[in-house]
C-alpha cells in the first residue's frame, strides 16, 4: 500500500508505472483541494459536472455540454439509482456506525462481455466510519461530545482505469464522500470529517486507447 498526500502525487505515480496490474494507493485525509487535478482534458467545471451527474444531482444545460465519449462515455456513467444508494449508505451508517456493509455497487444488472456500456469501470465503493478520540480536547470543559469525532473513509474498486481519466474519478470520490458526510452530520451525535480514500485498480493504463 502506498500513501499519498494528494491526488496529484497518486496520478504522477500511476503515470510512471502504467501499464500496471493491481495498482493501489491511499490519499490521506482527502478534501476538495487534494482531489482537484486540473488537466487539458478536465478543468474544474468538467470534473464538477461529472461528479454531479454520477450523484444524480441536477445539471444545467451548460454542464451537460461538457460530457464526451472519451471522458468516460457509458462505462463512466454511474448515475443510475445513485441517489437511493447514497441514502442507503447514510441510513446504514446512522443506525450502525460501525457497519462493514455500507457498500455502493455500481452495476445495476448482469451484462455480457461485449456490452461495453454496462461493464462499468468503477465496480464498488465501500464506506466506513472511524471513531477518533481527540486527546487535545480531553481537559477542556465539555460534555464529552467534543472529544470524539468520526472520520468517513472510502475504498473504491475499479475494473480498469486510464490515468488521463483519473482526475474525474478522484474528484467524484471527494464529491460523493462529502455529500454523504454532510448528510451524516445531520443524523449522528458526533462531528463527521472526511478521512482517507483508497483506490484499487485491476488494470491500469496510461490512456483509454491503450
């Protein structure tokens, strides 16, 4: 396992080793800045549009114009039923904060090997809460709640990943984690912060044409 300070470090490493089987790395304490890697293919507006689409958030007409086949196409469309899947994660982690079953599965049906659009690149996302005790607040006058908080972590498993598409996936990961975190903050007793993101790829390539 390799640990990265931000997405830029991860992409640099992925570029260096690609093509590669079973690439894996963790971005520590992910946030929007760490997940935003602007390239010729993906500017901030484009990454945001894809993240919103894949979380079933309403798009403007201008945002819809940013989609293209090379930037992901059908294989990179994870949106079907996603809003319900997100609500299921929130309900699961609210009722069972230590659950190991807060999982989003991307595909919605069985597919044949020649059905390219349904063989999604992203396969599953596993979300879990890590309960953290903050010793720096232990001696403050408090009711006890402030000394404990949750970190929301995520691990994603990808069938395939082109390095030049990775900025879109990393930003989507931040976006959906932040969406879930904000919803959990309204339902859990303790503060929720973004934690680590771990990225597994079976087949890593430099571009979608490789």
